[in-house]
């Protein structure tokens, strides 16, 4: 059967689903993308507040090379489709109870060292330099052997890295907690808190996540990019490229079941009753949706269920369009709580919204080509437990969280006035409705303990013709990682169906990826 005769249905038009659709369409597969929502994007959604469109999902764009490779391998150019500006300031930080103290983390390591010297002294600046070398040593051996490759077992990962790189294996430190490791690098509690926050990029607690996750700080140092038009512009660029390469995108198309015949995928059935035949199905829904039977009982066994206690974080998100004063916002801003240990104990131990939360604010109009002169677009986020199905928060609880959040911002000097329209509020229960079976978890499985990352499913399943892609699948959460999961699913399909392609990763007998010509040229970035 030729590629053009093979029909692939992709369930979900998020970053992972669209990335898989681009690769498969560019190869000549007959691709249909089905999205239950009214628009493409998945978690990378846009929220309307009055006449403003505000990013309501991911706001951090890193690993630009992932998308450069994706576009190039489809015969397009990322820079022709999207306007990107490299951020010079990675994030601005403030601490509740430390009025007037702000700290900027810069893209340039020397600038950050000087800022740390000003904040906490020369010894701490020197320790930061050592930290940077250490986290690069974590990232480098995992980049090609884990993040860009099909999911390995722990033993297979050791084989990929190689027995001659024992020092690299020791540096990865999966057995040590992130919080414990950070205590070795930083003596100032503010810096330990600041770099501990990178665990939340994976929806996890720094007190339970492995020290390996410190590599996220290195990823940001290699480049954070601001997207003209907001992150939703990336969704639009991906959807356009997929359809330009021949994929059909259908929104408002709720897949009720993936259908099997004689144990093989034979298509999907929509909630409307329409049956769509397919040789291959890529589920780009959360893995929990499959395990719960939300995509039909026939494929529920394809992935292991996730216990509610093992879910990653959810969030309460306010999308606002208002004037700001009193605090000079950067694009990315973090306002830290006074008691970090208590915050995460409440989130994961007591399963409740924190009494004193850490708040993230994305000032979408800052740092791009146009600075705001009036009301500006803001995403305001506090972490919350992913219990939107089992223990949804009451309106009173949500109102108290809102009061707590804006009181913290006010104590740190940030005031919001002249709202162009009432802010939109999204709760864990709302996220659960948008992404069924998750409880509102935004990152799949919490990355707690040394083996959690190996519990994420890979692209292949035990059901012939069924493949997986999403932030809940290997290599994990985050915009570029979701794109990589889509590419790994497409790679698996091409390999399993013995397709011949040009300039695309092929799987070797050892299971690792052989990079495309484009990817090879960027491997040193």
C-alpha cells in the first residue's frame, strides 16, 4: 500500500497533533485531523476578553530549532511564517514580604551573574556560574538520547548515553530531589526558590521532582522567544502548514471512539454517529482520556491509567485586559510566596489551593515590537490541584483564590485598573471539561521520583495502527516537547509501514533516531 493510499486520522489539533499531521502530510499520507473544539490549538488556546485576544495556555517559546526543523522538513521556513524576537530578559521576579526587591534573569549569563552579585553577593554569583555548567552537563547527554528519540527504558537510556560517559550519567542525578540539589548550588533561599520553579514547567513539585529537571533552566538559557501575535499565532502557523501540505482539518468533530476490527485500527466514530475509516489513528489527546475509555473501550488498554494523586498540576488562570501601574512588568513575571514548602505541601499533599500562592503573570504585549500605552493583555496564573473532576472548587473557593492572588500582586506593587472587560477565569474543572478525564491536569503525569518520566507512554502502542502524541506522552510536557512527540509518532508510523522518505529521522535497530539533514545542522545549537 502506498503512502498516498494510507489514511491517517489524527485525533486532536493541538501542537502534537498538528506536528504529526505536518510530517505525515509532507510524506504523502492522506491525513484528516479531527478536533472536538471550535478551533485548533488544544491547550494553546486564545481567550477573548472584550475585543482583546489573550493567550490562555502556554506562554513560553523555547527550543526554536524544533519548529525550524519541522517547517524545513515540510519544505517551509519558520521565519517566513512567524515573527519571533529573542528575549533579552528571561523573567522578572519579586518576593512577597521583600518589598521593593526585584530580580531579572537574563539570556546573557554574564548579565545574570552581575544581577546575582547585586542581589546576593559575589560568592552566590560564582555558584551560579557553576550551576550553569552543571545543568548543561545534564542537558547534553539527554538531548539526542532521550528527548529527540523514541522512549527508552532506563537500561536502554544508559546504553544510549554510553558506558564511557559515567560522569554524565552521575550528573543527571535522577535519585536526588531537585530541591535538595539546588541547596548544593545556592545558599540564598530566593535563588533556590527561583530555580526550583522550573519543576512547575512540568507540573511538578521541586520537593518531589528529580534533580534532572534542572535542565529546564539550561533550555531557557539557549533562547526564549517572544511571538508576534502571541503564542496562538504558532497554532495558526502550524494549522496553515498542515493544510497547505494536504491535511484536512475538521473542528467541532468530537471523536467518540477509535474503532478496531480483528484487533487492528479501522477508523473512528464521531459523537454525531459518522464513521471515518482509517488505516492509522494518532491519538493526540491526553493519555488519561484513552485509559478512561473516553475514546472508546476498544483502546482503553493501550495505556495505563493515572491515579488522581499522580496527576500533574492544574491551574486557575485569569485572562485580563487592563492598565497596570506600580510594577514595571517584563514579558514573563513571577511573584513568589513566602513559604514554598507549604505551598507545595498544600498542592500535592493536602490537595487544595495554596494559602499563599506563587503567581505567574505573562504581560503579552511587553518585550515585543509594540509596547502597551493603554490596557494590556495579561495572563495571571496560580497553581492548583488537578481535582476538577473529583473535588471541583466552589465559587466561594475560587473567589478567595482571586482575592489572595490580587492581594499578593498588590503587595509586590502591581495594580490593575480600568479593565476593558471583566477578566475571564478558568478553573481546574473548566480545564477538565476542555480536556476530559484529566481532572484539569495540564501536564499529564507529575514528574515525581526517579522513574516517573519512564511511566509516560511512547508513540507506539500494543494495538496495531494506534499511535500516541501529546504533552502527556514521551518526551513530556511543554510546547516544543509536544511537537517532538508528534514527530516521533509520525516517525514510528513511517518506520512501521516501511515508508521511504527524504530528510526525516529514521529509526535505527537500536531504537534511537537518526537526525534529518536539517536536524543535523542544528544539533550543536
